[in-house]
């Protein structure tokens, strides 16, 4: 989160010294904190182990986030076209601009509002348009409730209640949002994800699972990213000026750097499907089949071997080595790299350029920082801002 003020960067203190960069703990879980090591392992023979993967496998449904091998390659390839840079700028950009104008217009008229709620409306509206859902106020509330289910504590009764509560929210989302969208797309197909899945004969549970995945990956994460970038821009006038006056390439460079420093999802997990060998600082480590691998993105994204110049500072024009993404591993890597990265950067840019341009813009109440157990990342709540 934004910390101490400096003239050109924000320094985030390390949580701990990441040594060694690949290690196995007492529970048999492998922890990865180096970029080169993470990149090797993300390309290895490993399955998704985060985002409640075990629950999805028990339900015998296969949203693209959890697929492996050829089925994943085929479906990922088909769905990726909805999120490509070309589609984003030619098709989605006008929709983003329309939503941003509406939301920020309401805020400017009111003079005061909760940025987190505004960002949620923006993220849900954009993702819903791509997926094929109708982003009504009711759906926003239902999706928000579903993606913030009670945390499991290890207590049998409390965990059973959390499970039942989560299933109830899922059922409500299915009945009031997903099922009507499926019926509408069967009558009149559109150029969206649900129409594609209907055309492939997918059942409503498979479509529901896909909608939930895009809800977690595309809506919740972008909501938080918009808020944290705004916070940086308000703390550092030069960053606000950059967003208002720089060209698109420079703005996108800054936004990716912000995600590198502030990854919304702090940890990604995989499970080795076969023995995997990884090289770390000249040493060879073998991860046995079946073992879980946790990737710690804050440490990976600040690996000094990859991000050499003040890795825990925000530099809008950071130079990175050839082949290293600007967000480093902020969007993941390998076969399960985030498909919506171009959409997330574009809608953040569209929304914040309009918001930051308002006269008299100010923070009235800095947000409280929470943790979202589903995406294993941060949440900014009660972020009250005003303008005029």
C-alpha cells in the first residue's frame, strides 16, 4: 500500500528477506520468491491449486482457470479473443468510456462518494459486458456477496456455515443473473463469453463456474487496482499529472509498474503433476509430483536480480530486461496467465483519467485495509473521496 512520501517513488518495506528463493516448509509446501525460478515453474507440468481449486474439482466442473493440457489450450484460445488488445481498444473502449462517464458524472454531481463502490461498479460493468451478464445494481450486490464469503477457520460448525452460505450466494447468482443471461443468449447470441459457451453446448453449471471465475479474476481484482492506483496518484502529484498529460504508452507503463509493486493477488499456487526440476542460483531443486507450490508475488516482483533499480520503489519509467513483462508477475505467467490484463489496464486508465481530472478532488477518509481470502489479496474499504 502507499507508504512514505518521496519525490519520485514510493518505497514498500520488505516483509522478510527472501532467502532461499525456493524452499520447502515443514508442511511440505514449496515457496518460490525469485522471478527466474517462478518463470521456470509456471511453464512446468503443474495444475492450478489456488482459488478454491479443490472445491471446483469436487464439483466436477472445468472453468478455463482450472483446466490443463489440450482442453485448456483450446478453450483458452477461443476465449482469449474477447480480451485481446485489438478487441479491447476497438470494441470495449467505447463501453468503458460510457460507464466511466456515467459513474464519475454521478460522483461529481453528488460531490462525495466511496471510491471502492465506484470502482466496483466500473469493474463489474465492463467484465459483465464482455462475459454477457446484465450488470444491474442487484447483480453487483449479489456478486459482491458471493465473492466475499466467510473465511474458513477450521471450526467444523463455522466452516459448515461458511460453505452453506457460499452455496446460497452462488445459487442466487445462478438464478437471478446467469440463468437469465443463458436464456437470452440462446434466443439471440452475442459476441461474448456466454454466447460462445452456449454454442459449444456447455451446461449452466459450467457457465456459472466461468462467470464466477471472471467475477473473481476480472471484477474484484480490477476494483482494488483502481483504488490503489488512485491512492498513489493522490499522494504523489507527479503521478496524477502523468495520468492526465502523458501519452497512452507512458500511462500504461506506469500502471503496469504500479501492479508490479502492488499485486492485487499476493500469492498464486500450483500442484506439481510430475517431478519438476528447477534451477536456483546455480543449484538444482526437484519438486516431487503432488507437492503444492506457492508463488509469493510481492517478493517475486521485487527480485533484485530482475528488478535491479530500487525494486521496492515505484518508478513510472522503469527499465526491465528483455522478455520481462512490465508488471513482472503481476498478471501471472505461463498457461494460466491472466487473459484480461489488457482490459484491466485499459479500464483503469479510462476511469482514473476522468476521475483525476475533476477540480477540487481530495481524499476525505483514507481506506481501511482488509484481506480477501478468495483471491488472497488486499481490499481497500471505506475510501471516501470528494470533489468540487
